[in-house]
C-alpha cells in the first residue's frame, strides 16, 4: 500500500508456532489428557475401537 515499505513487513512481531500439543493444553489439563489416554488404551486393549480408517469415513 501507499507509504508501506518492505521493511514494515519484516518488522512485524513473529508469533511462536503452536503445535497440536500446545492447542491440546489450551483446552485440557495434563490430568484430563491422562484420563482420556487411559480410556483409549483400555478400549484398544479390549478391542472396542473401530477398525483403522473408519474414524474419518462418513
């Protein structure tokens, strides 16, 4: 735009990249994640999880 230079773009503060883990921690505590993990591991060991790939199919 008028009055802007390439230097203006380079001086913008850079946000740190957020990982999937960072986003999980914004929504759940470590304790909550441990509960979910244990529930899923139990279901896996008991064979209660759906076959691979069926989670994304409509």
